[in-house]
């Protein structure tokens, strides 16, 4: 075992040869490398599989009772300063390594087909392998400096991956927005690291925790300064894990390819902030203000993310806001002292969200032959519907992922989310009410997404197409420059006007009274034309394989955290796994639960989830039922103050969600324009005042010199005249001042 731990330092570097080989190949033999580009998926998956096996072995040893292991080697020594690099193996490291490798393997297998016709295929796999290296290096780091190095590498990889299609201005802007937003958090992280080195004189986690705890207990450190440094460390996690108010980069990150969205939203970038909080939790627990701040920002993010997802039309953006809300749950848990529940939900959410994102990619592929190769159409849920009979496997996997995220038993997220909800009741009833209400919102917007995508009728009709009925389409990138062009430019779409949305939260719908049927007929022109030649099609087997494997995780991974202590087992698997870390936090590692209380609380939480599903089914079950329900509402409310009040409330909710809570507008108005105005004012001051003084002195010197040169003409009479003038003036002033006092 000790021998295995000593060689754990190779974990981050195993995927690196793929990136280096692709880079050198494109530099030295570009033609051969590009011709053999499809071969690079195999070494990418194989090397990451080796890391997965190694991580699984370490995890089994941790579950069987191994303690925390740390290996260090000195890198530089100067007087009293010593910088050491190494690796730290503990339950948190093994959990994160398993998540990164398993999700990463599924994403790489999926990407081989998804990106097969994209001209950036090689670049994509080089970026992905380097991203896995950076994240594995982050989770095995043994000190704060090492974490900061890999932290920046993860940020660089996210910049490259989000802006993968950099020729599209919107993608270029998205990666810049993510990069700049995360620079705010990274700067805070660096300042926090320097602050704690100043306080403790150490960067190693074990020494740092021990020294800082002793200083706190003995009042050997200024509490205000310590709180400030801890807040700066936490700022890095806020930006990386998209917590309020630095969450604005997350929905724009959807401009990258869908496999990238699945990777950075499930197991890498956004999980890095949660990992940092979990790693530094022994530091934060002795500072109550920081724990309160963590829980407060977590519960705000939970509610904000859920409300912003309510009216989104883009399927990937809706999932992005769902990620934001679920990360709020995971951040809330350590803030309220529930370390176990936080890591449990991190595990279950990672697999469920990876399944949903890869499922959305499969949906996008199925829509591409119909609506064209435009993200505005292929990702727009308003243009979907009725896909069940065309993509049954994708539909089933997406439904299971949706049910899991809604918290429906016995799927994975039910066990972890229910534990967080139960712990929140013990911490604060207000937080618990918000968390439970958000669980209902989660069920609503997730089933809204599912129903708009798969149920009802396809909301697009094709006419005047002269192709063959059995046209086949290979998987191509939406924005790739290679691959087949759209088959025929004469495809006509019969789609509802853009202002008339399917969503309930729409002003246009509520202005309809007696003409609902006419509008319904013009909108729900479904896909039943005899002459139609193109249908949505199921994804290829490699993409479906990843979905099916992730379904297995979604179904069964929740079992590792089920408390079996009352049915003959001492502890559940997760509690055994986390014993060393929980003991480090001085918490009770013997997690147990009263099954009667558990079932009672579960009934409440599941009832809330089913209520959200019921409301979504009522409103979005099909186009017909939606309009009938609106007609029912109209007939019930009729015309009058109640109708106007209902319209106003719904429009406020819709505008809040569709406009991202006006937070982006606030940043653009007060921060971007404010900083630009300050820069213009500073430029004006520099040009008119600073440069004006300098230039004024120069101009004054010029005029004085010009005047003096006429005085010095070489004539004695002129010199005497000037001299006598100065003397006469001086004597006159002297006489007037002294003799007339």
C-alpha cells in the first residue's frame, strides 16, 4: 500500500503525453498527424483509463481503512523559506480522481463521434487531455502554491475549451468573459495564499491547519485579518464554481462544444471551487463568519440559479443554470457543517449532470438535419417537441437524468439532496424553506425542459423538399467548417412567430382570448407531411454507449451513501470512505439516521418535487393542453384586476428569468461603463492637467526666451536703459512702501 501511494504522483501526468504528442505532431509532421487524427481518441481514453484504475485502487484502500498519506520533496530552500512539492492522498483526493476519470472517459468516448467532422478534432483532444492533467494535478496537490499553479492551468484550459470555436464572435466573447470573471476570484485566491503564509509561515496543508488552529485558540492572530484572508481564499471558489455574484460566465460557457460543457460542468472546472472549499474546510470551520458567508452565498445561488432557469429557451443554458443551482446546494452543505452531504451530492450530481449534458448533445445532433447547423435553432427548445419516437434511447436516458436531478427515489440525487435538505432544517428554518422551495422549482424547470423537448409534436414542418426519403446524415459539428453543407436551401419552416413562445411566461400568450384555436393551428404544425424526407435521428452507438454507462451511475451511485447501519452494517460506504477527513474536521464520523424520520422528511421533499413536475406537466404536457389550460385560466380569471395582476406577476417572473436577473445588465451598466468612464476621466486628467502643466512650462520657457533674445541685442545703450528702468522701478516701490507708511 505504501509503495502504491509513493507512486501516486504520476496520476496527473499520465494523460499529458497525448497533448504533447499531438502538439509535436502538428508542428513536425502536420499532414501525417491530421490524416491519422481519429487514432488519437484511443490513447486519450486508454491513458485516462489507467488513471481511473489507479484511482479506484487508492479509493478501495481508503475505504478499507487507510489513513491520509502525504509525500513531499523539496524544490527550493533559502534560509528559513522552503518550498516543497508533492502529492496528498486522502478521501477527498480519491473521490475527485474517480469523478474526473470516469466522467472524462465517457466524455472522450462520446466526443470521438461528436467532433468527428470538426476541423479542430485534434486540437479538441489535446485541450481535453491537458484539462484532465490540470484537474488531476489540482486534486492531488499538497500545498497552496501547488494548488494555485494547477488552478491557473484549469482556468487556461477552460478558456481554450469555451472558446474552441473562436472564429465565432459570440464564442470568443464567452471565453473572454469566463477568463476575466475568474481573474477576479484568482486574484483573491493569490492574496489569501500570501496572507495565510504571512500568518502561519507555511503553505503545506497539515502544518497550515495545525498552526492556524493553535493561533486562533491562543488569540495569536488578528481575527479581522484572518477573516479577510479566508474570505479572499473563498473568493477563488466563488468564481470557479459560479456562485453569486461571480456566476455570470457560466451560461455563456455553453458556446463551446457540448462535450466540453459536460466536462467542465460535471467534474472539472466548476467542481474545482467545491474541492477548494472542502480542502480548506479545517481552516474555515474555526472562523464562524466564513462559515456563515459560505452558507449564505450557497443558499442565494440555489434560489437564483433555479429562478433564472425557468424561462430559458436554449437547452444548454437551462442546464447551465441548473448546474449553478445544484452547486449552490453543494456549497450550502459545508457552510452548515454537512461535509459528508456536500461530497455525496457532488458525486451524484456529477454523473447526473454529465448524463443530461451529453443527452442534450444527442438532441442537438438529432435536430441539426432539420433546422440547420445553427445553435440558435438546434438548441432552441421552442423548436423541439415530439422527439420521443425518433430518439427513444436519448429520451429514456434524459428522463432518468431529469428524475434524478428532481430528487425522485431511488435515483442518485434523491439520497444526497434529501440529506442536505434535512441538515438545512437543523441549521436554519429559513434556509431550509428556501432549499425545499428550490427543489420544487428544480422539478418544474427540468420537466419543462423534458416536455418541451420530447413530448407533444415536432414544432417544425418542411415543404417543397426534393431529396430522397432515406437521406442519411453523419454526425457533424454545428459550427465546423468541414463536413457536408445543408442539403437544400429551399427548406421552408412553418414556425410560430418568435414573439409567441411556448413558455407560459410570455406576454403574447396571455393577450389571447377567443382566438386560441386559430393560433394553435398556426403554431402546432407538426411533422406529419407525407413528402417530408428528413427526420430526427438517434445518435451513433459510441455516443449512446456513454449515455448508457452514465445511466448506470445515475441509477446506482446513490447506494454508496445510503445509511445501512440499522440493517446489519456498521456504516455506509461513503462514511467509511470519509472517516479520515471527517476526523480531521473533528466531526462525528458515525453517520446514522432514524429511518422513520428519514422517510417522513423524504415524503415532504418528494411531494414538493412531484408538485413541481405536476405543474410542469399541466402547462407543458403538450401544445394542445397548454393552450387549453391557458383558456381555462382565462375563463377563470376573466378580464379585470385579477387578470391584470396575474399577467403582471407572470411577466415579472418571465422577464427576471429571461434577462438573467438583470445582473449582466447591472454589470454592463455600472461596472463596465463605470470603469470605462473612470478610464476616460483619468485619460482626460492625464492629457489636460499632467501633460498640460508639462507642456505649459515648455511653452512659457519658449516665450520667455523669445522675449529675452530681443533684449540682448549687443547695444550698450539698450542695456543701460533696461538697467536704469529696473533700478528706477525698485527705488519707486521702496520709496512708496517705506516713506508713506
